[in-house]
C-alpha cells in the first residue's frame, strides 16, 4: 500500500520531451500509469518542447504544455564554446523561470499548495540554467506555496570508473553549476546509477542518492504475471530503441550474418527500432534489415514505437540478449535496456567491456563478453555474475517505485 504525500502538484520541466520515443517519453508514459491510482488526487503536468503536439499520445490525466524553445541535447555531439554555453544557458534559464513563475502564480490563486518541480536527465548546462531560474524566482512573493526541486543527474561528470578525471571541462562545468544549488534546502539531487553515485562525490563533496529507474513501471510487473520463455526454442533480443550508431544499429546486418547460422528454424531474433531522421547510413541499414527479415522468418522485426509495457513483455520472454553497443561510447554511459534486461536477469552478451557489462554484473546477469560482432558465439559459456550484498541493495533501489524513491509518495504501510 502506498500513501500519497502532502504534495499537491508535480511539475516535470523537460525540454527533452518532444517525441514518442526515448526515455523522456518513457517517463511521461510511466507517469500516466500512476496518475489516478497510487498518485491519487495529485495533479501532474509536463512542460515539453514546442511544436511536439503531434509527436506523441496525450493522456487525459496529464496536462502537457508546449513551452521550451531550447533543445535539451543542443551540445550532445560537441562541446560548446564559452559564448555558446552562455547564450544557451541564459535562454534555457529564462524558459525554466517562466514555467516556474506560471506555476507559482496559478497555485497562489488556488490557495495553499505544495509544488514539486522535477527535472529529468540533467547535464551541467541545464543545471546552470536551473540555478539561475531558481535564484530569479526568489524575488517573487510565493506566500503560502511550498516549493521543492528534484534534479535527476544522468550523465557522467568527467570522471571514469577508476576515479580518474578524463574531462576537466565537464567536471568544472558541474562543480560551478552545482555550487549555488547544492547549498539550498529546497533542492534535492539524485543520480541514475551506482557509478554516478560514486563519481558525483567529487562534485558535491557528498554521496548522492540513486533514484529508481523511471523508464519502466516495474511495479506493474508485480501486479500481473509475466510469460517467461519456455520450450526448446531460443528467443534472442538484438536491438530495441531509437536507431543510433553508438547503439550498434549499423552493425545489425553483420550481427545477423554471424548469428543466424547458429540458430535452428524454430529460434527467433527480435529487433525493434524507431527511425525518425535522415541519416543516410541508418536508413540504408534499416532497408537491409527489412530485406533480411522478409526472407528469413526467424527475424522478428518491429520498426515502430513499442510502449513500455509491450517492451517489458517482449524482454521477459527472451532467453538471451545481445548488446551491440559501442564499448568506447558506453564506457561511462548508462542504458535503459540494460536495466530492463537486468530486471529479468536475462543472460546477455556484450561487445567488449563497458558500463553495460559492469552494470549487468552488478545486477546478477549471466554474461559473456565478445571481442567483436563477428566473434559472437551462442555456444560459449556464460559467466555467472555473483551478487554481493551491496548489489542486492542496488537492485532493490533500481527497481523500486520511482515516485516513492524521489519523495513524491509517502512511506508505505
């Protein structure tokens, strides 16, 4: 039994919510499943990017305001210059502030209220903008409104797994951006995984709390039975999510060429992706995959968005998952699919070692590490991952209820 806390309204400020895919939509979808049930009468509102009305489904219990002009991932592929960072941060801060002010004014007219602002997938430039916006809000008389800010940090602050500094720019960006916010009593920080909880100690001079994974409604799994794989046939997951180079999408034809000869006629390989850009290589690869699937019934292809619930069902039925992710790119980067695979402890193969292989081991997943796509062998023994006491604690945190984990729900009876 979960009791709703005294918070009256949750406001998610997310410039990254602009389409029906990715982890931003996953949070939106997961929120919808909780509104009207465990969240009771708590109102929830999302501020998304402008011009996104036709890009995703609207849920009647959640209001979405198209608000942000700024792109959350403006500098995803490259570091900004000092001038670019200043301009971006200033504009984003103004957009955050206008959203906050709107909520303060609206809730002030209603009477005494408690408002929680939630910020998913924050990097240092967003952190700096949030700090400016909150400081500007100080000049406004908030009267009887109690405000809390919950900030979710998902990206590496420039420190590797061994504790070495590999990006001075990233590290200083976080240190400077966090200086003001870290001393405020109304601001609460969370990180998305174990390694970040260790790495951010050098930024905040204290260990930050890990928030439960918000990409999937794991609580729904306990409320219904999942149909796990049975029988002699193998069901192998090879790709799920947005089509991206770093996730190994371009390697799919080569992977199929390597894996299919190892399978029987009853075995199946599952591939699901969304592709919404004009990248020529990605589109050419998609055509190749479709051609292979049309000529081989063992390849089950879904080239459209899957809901979180449908994705959970498919992963639960797999006998093995193969991660084609680029190990260099994911050396210090997390993956939502890894957390989902980890929940079911689905035996897995990774190409090289990275955050993904380390996290799967922590979550108790039987694992093999292949040196390359061409060398993937389904007959090679899997190495059992032995879970330590602290890893059991990690599993309990990662797969707990997100809304409870960040203090939006009260203690459970």
